[in-house]
């Protein structure tokens, strides 16, 4: 993994977004979802009532791994290994215990797998899950990764399932709380 560690703003929020790991541009800019995937992600969230600036001010952004894992020789960014995920896990566990968010939004397979088994995205995206985590109850609404390399969210059934997931987020009481406070 390549430093520096990339973290979001220290926001006390009822909503936590959890990504996979920063890309090479994020380590240059020093903030999560700061490049191509972020542009797509924030377009999605604009549909639910928050633009990027207000999102970053009101949603706690975390990641399964906090450092750039490096490039994949076949293209794109390398997915962190199980050992790398384990080495970073205490940070996420501590954040979950501290914030106890009412809504978790894992983005991409690696982040989703932190909370539930996932073989194919179409089996988990578009649904809301109620989970007991780290001593508290929360809802989990998974999203696909907004990577430019992924076509899943731009084709069916991905487009329809993404729309369903965003609808669940928009209606969630924790989300309504941060959107209403933004008005």
C-alpha cells in the first residue's frame, strides 16, 4: 500500500459511506472520491438531495483500506489483499463503534463484503438490510462502485438496481436528517 493515508472530513453524522480504497489521484488530492469515480458518485447523490460539497460536510466518509493499494498490472487500481484489509480493519471497526451510524452505504464489492456476503452485485444492490454491528443496529444500503472501468451501473439490471438503491437512501430517516439540515 502507498501512503499517505486518505480520510474524509471528521464529521459526526448518522450516515457513513464506506469505499474500497483511495486511487492514485486521491493520494495526491488528499480526499476520498476526488477523481473520476467521485464525479459519478456525487452525481448519484445529487439525485438524493445533496451536492458534493454538502455531502462532504454531512456524511462521514471511510474506507476498507485507507492507503492506495497500487496499480493492477492488467489496468485500473489493484484490489487490496485480505491481509491489507485485515491490517486496516481496526480503523473501520473503531469508527463504527464511535459513530454508530443509522445508515451505512458501502460502495463496491470489497466494501459490501465487509458487511454481508456478495457474489454478484445484482443480488445485493437495490435492497435495504437491517444489521446488528459492533453493538448497535443499522441499515445498510449497498451501491456499486462508480469506477469508470465498471459498466455494471450503466447497463441493466445495474441501472434499475442503482435507482432502487438511491430511492432507499433518499427515503431513509438518517438521510432525511442530513438533507433537511442542509436546507
